[in-house]
């Protein structure tokens, strides 16, 4: 079922986000500035979690999460444990919301307008959210490598997660 594929991919993206956080050697690394890019690793983690918890967890799953987008970009000195808890909450909210979707729901309109009054289908918006995750994961990986000087991969987006089970 397509919603199962989406759930698998969102979970993989969030697991990759957790791997990036764990690859940062210290809490300070998570909020170190990188020359050029405006956002820090920890800031992007908070942003992705807030984004997914709102647009999937609350809008689709009625989780009750209330997003504070401004705080996502303003919070500083957020320890690794808090970031990892945010990721765990996002994984939980996304999984619960997607588990409740039937295949027919994916072709229905997304329940709210997004951006500047954009209306789209659930499927297209969920695919957009996946690409948004991938975009920021790339930024996070680059920023982590620049801040730490460590060129090693954090092992994000493993293909093994896509393995079908017979």
C-alpha cells in the first residue's frame, strides 16, 4: 500500500536525522554556526520535527501538537537528549497518523491550505514533506561535517531500509 511506503520512508528519514544528531560529538556541535548557511544542525532538527509533527501528526492524526515555528529557529543550547526526544516524538506522531490513512485518502485533498493558500492532494503534500526532509538532511550532513571537520558519513538514508520482505 502506498501509505505503508510513505510511512517507511518518513521513518527512515527521521532515523537518519537521529543518526546525524548522534554523529555530532558534543551538544555544542549541534548549535555551532557554519560560515554561510543561516541554520545550525540543532535548529534544522527542531524545524523538521515541528514541521512533521504539525503537518502530519496534528493535521492528519489529530495528535494535539501545537507548533511554534518561530521557536524552532530561535531556540539555542538545546541538548542532544532533547533533540533526540523531539525526533522520537515526530516518529511516533508520523507513524500513528499514517497508519490511520487508507489508500483512497492519498488522492483526497490535503485538509488545509499550505504556504500561501496552496491546495493540493494528500499524496503530493506528503511527497513534498519527504523531499523537504531530504533537503534539510543534506544541509544537516554538510553542516555537521563542516563544524566537526569529520568527513565521515553518518550513514543516512540506508538502502537496506527499502528491502522488501518475502
